[in-house]
């Protein structure tokens, strides 16, 4: 047997608070463009470092990085 309707209500409120907190955190992460840009640049840097061992792959990675930078700059306008 449960503690009654009040206990059920308190559990539901707590679940709703948790869901709302998760949603706010997800939205904040999406809105943090600076952090997203840094993460993208770090990933590109890793790919370029790996590609440096293979010249054709390095050229392709440099092209992707240049294109990504161009898109980023255009979106800033």
C-alpha cells in the first residue's frame, strides 16, 4: 500500500522537476555556441593530427576545416 495520494503527487512532482532539469540542461548545451565551436575545432584538430601521417587525408581534412570555418564565419553575420 502506498502513502496515499499526497505521496504519489510528491513523486510525480519530483519526476517532473527532474525532467525539467534535464530539458533545461540540454537546451543550455545547445545554446552554448562557443563551447560547441571549441569542441568542433578540437575534433577537427584530432582528425588533422591523425591525417598528417597520410598526405592525401591531410589535404582532405584541411579542406573540411576550411569549409567548416567558412560556414561558421558566415553564420556569425
